[in-house]
C-alpha cells in the first residue's frame, strides 16, 4: 500500500524562458518520505517525468492522512 502526499511543484525548462509549468495534486509513493530532504523529493518527481532533478522545484509536500 502506498503513502499519499499533496504536492505542488514546478517543472522548469533550463533552456528557455517562460516555459515553466506548475503542477499540484495528490501523488502516491511506495514508502513514507518523512526523512527525505527537498532535493530527494525533487529527484523522485523528476524521475517520473524523465527529467533531471535540477528541472523540478518543489513548492509543497505534505502527507495526507
């Protein structure tokens, strides 16, 4: 059973201006991320979009109960 989080993040386009995309919603991951640092969560989200971790900027990450 997965763990659900509300998240808000921005996908940045390193090469171009004005192409950033903001997303928000509920995601489900295989394990709790309370011990993760922001950069770890950004890397997790980036992998799901086939992007580099430097292309994701985390705004909010909160566990749902």
